[in-house]
C-alpha cells in the first residue's frame, strides 16, 4: 500500500513538474536536470538545432607543426602548457601563424571531428553578419530596433525601450536592457538563463523591453543585445540565421564540416547569443578570415571597414574591458582581439604576430579570462621570434 501511494505521489509530482515547465515556456524537467550535470561542451544535442552546411570543397588549412612556448606565464608564475590546459579544463587548442596550423591538441575523448559549442563566441560571428548587412545597405548602425522589428512593441513604438535603442547600442553592449547575465540552470527564469531556456525567444525579447540605463550611456554585457541583432538579421533577410551564416560565411570561407545552431524549439529561432556548434578547425578558419581583413584567399567575405570597426574600441568599455561590435579587446596587449565564450571558448587574433589561437574548454563561468589571454599573447609573441625549423605534418 505504501509503495502504491509513493508511486502515485511520484507520478503526480512528475506531472506537475512537466505541466509547470510547459506553462513557463522552459524545457522539460529531464533537460533541466541534465543541464545541471552536463559539461558545457555536451549541450548541443539537448536542444533543437538547425544545420549550417559547409562548403562542397573545403579550403585546405596548411599544417606544419612546430614547437610552441612551454612553459607559459600563469597567475604570476610559470607552469607547463599542459598544466595550464588542465587547470582551465581545455578540450582543444589550435594555434596558427601566418595562416598555417602549427599546433593542434585535443583532450582524450575529443578530436578534429568533434563539434564544440561556441557559447558567446557566436556573438562575434553575429557581428560579422551584421557588418555584411551594413555593407550591403540593408541596415545602418543608427537604425532603431522598433523600426526593424515592429512586432516587438507596436503599441508603444515611440516610447518603449526598443524605440530608443539603436543597432550601434546593441553592437557595443550599451542598450541598457534590464536582462542581467545569469548562467545558473537552477535559476532558469532569471536573465540570460531564462533566455537560454525559453522555448519562445521572440516573446522573451518582447517581454523584456525594460531599461536599467539610458541607451548608449553605459557598457554592460548583455546577451539579449546579440539575440535582438539575430532577430533583426533574420527579419531583414527573410530567412533563418543559420542559413544566412552558411551562405555568407561558412561556405565562402571553405568550412570543412557542417555546423549547427541551437534553437529555442524545433523549427524555431536561433540562440544568436550562443550555441553555434562547430569543429575546432572551422573556428580557426573564422579567425583567419578576420585576421586577413575579412578575406579568404582572393575572396572578400567581410568588408575591411567592418574589420576596422571591430578593431577600434568603442567609446564605452564593457564591464571594464575595451569592446567593440561584439568583440573583446585584450587589455595591455598588441591591439589583439578575441571572441570569448563564457566557459573558456576563445578565437584569439593577433595580427601583429600573424597568430590565431582557438581554445575550447569546459572551464568555470567567466573564469581566468585575463590570465588565459596573457598566455595567448605570450604564445603569439614567442611564435613571432625566429625559432626552430617547422616539423612538416604527416597529413
């Protein structure tokens, strides 16, 4: 009898949990529990996704392996590169110099065919797509969100937040939207966690048209800014963000593998602020394209003016760091820039030394970023010095 009552109670509790998550518009209880224990690199299959087809003929990435700096500077001392990678829970490290892959390492269980989640590296990819739209005259930095997405608040277009926020505000994280960064799956209804888990991203954006500061007045990291940019791109081009990426960047740059972009629900909207999943070498190709002023070989993909926009720090810093058009500027560096994901994802670009570094990790949220970038700067500067003869790859 007690067992029967227990089973009934468990069944009722399960039914209530499923009904509650459906009512709140967040994933079912199984997914919510899974997200509390999964490594950040393992989340792709737990959400709907849209393919980003690759090039029919991938562009060859030359490989000539050579030694790289070891040991490396770390937190005021020096440690072996392996120790630093272990300490930051690294799954992949790729280093290129002058367009050539000189170092490629994967943690056991990962390899060149593994698709890695970008997390907020996707924000920097969205920037490139916005730059393309501006170059084509489809968009201007002075355009207001309400004019581009009238369905967000058509009844309050002149007075609501989206009537005051411009594309430039979104790009430079100065929108002032009151959606705090929160990455805790145990608190799935607050801020960015709520946006990550919602099954209706347009509705989430529409329902969070509130300001915490005047647009343009203060730099605050807000993932919702990038999501709005993604909605704008899909609206003005009339097709999903994943399709835009495939046709305008992924195929032209010669990506070797199909990527995916996670959605809020099957057939729904891309999580533009995160969740682009790709192999490590294609993240490297992306960085190489930016490093070459938006070109891949003779093919112009992004206008040089947009690359210059990215490389020119915006007037407002974002949370104390130089920032511009969804890209971070490395403090005290060589005018180097980086796309950065919350769990230790990096596409680092140092044009002075001809270096691009991709690091994909399962590290703590927003942890050790300055120290990690200092390692990348040291690697880049060391590669630029005359060194040992490269070892040709067996590939």
